[in-house]
């Protein structure tokens, strides 16, 4: 068995499936590390949204010793349609945000700005076949709203490990048997991905929903509900 856990640019995926990047279900992002970032709260991550840059957002994730992971990502379809230079948009976003600009005014860039792809789970793709399984980013399990994929990758690894044990126990490695892994994967993620895809497209089409979401998100009832997912 071959286990394709080799990321968004998975060689296993390219060699063993007919997967093609679909810009409606793919994101582009860049990230940089900054030193001496001021005003960081070490117990929370910061997300910045601008109606000019939907569907997408800017993030600032705190690291030890006043360091931060800063990044910006958008839906690839939007990037292509509007010919957006992500690096330029990254710096424009900082300049347009008084809070970000203040936090990064005395900071220094540590290393280079790096770009990467985000294969969203908003479209079901082939994740198994004869003698192989795909998981994590290679299986397009990135959250369509947040761009986060680590938790999803870990869970897909758990499912893959359980399935592999059955493969060797029953000496079955064919595509039909491995389809059960695909079914379990999408049974777990399917509803969540559909809901998040709906949110992503709703925020893009109706930006005013973000304002409503921020107001509702600050109410005690919604706060208590969201704590369940923290």
C-alpha cells in the first residue's frame, strides 16, 4: 500500500488519480515570520477581514518571544479573475489596517515570504484506489472557510491507519475494498465541508453577512456555542 500524505502538491495524487486543480475549490496563500511584533496576545490568534479582499483573510498567529506567523490567503478563482498579486495584497492589507500597521511597525521580516496552495474540501475528490490512500492536504481536506487543515489531516491519518490494518488482516488492497476508506472519510467531513462551503460563498456574495456574524458572535448564547469547538 502507498499512503499519500505528501501535501497539496502530492506526487502520489498526481501519479495515481486524474486530479486537476479547480480554482473554485482551491486557495492561494502566502505567509511570513516577523520578529519583535508589538501588542501580541499569546493566548489567541488574530484574524482580519476586509470586504475588499473577500473571499480571503489576513492572519496573525502569535509565537514565542514576540514572534508571529503572518499570512494572507484568498480563493484561487478570485486571484486569477482579478489578477491579484498576493504579495502586494499582503502589504496593502497591512497598510490599510491601523491595528496591523501598529503591531508590525517596528518588526522585522525573518526569512522570505513563502507561497503555498490550499486544496479545499468543498469538492469531493478521489482519495483511494488500488493499493493507495490519500490523506491530509493530498486528499483536499483543507477547511474552505479558515484554510486550516492540520486537525483534518490528523483525523484522516487515524482513519487511514485503521483501514490499513484491515487491508493486511484481510489481504485486500484493491480499489473496491479501499473505497470504504473514502466513504468513512466523507461520512465524517461531508456535512461540515458543505456547511463551510455555503458560508464561504455567502460571505463572498453578501459581504454584509460578516457584520451580522460579528454582532451575533459577540452574544453570550453564540459565544457559549462556539466554545464547544475551541
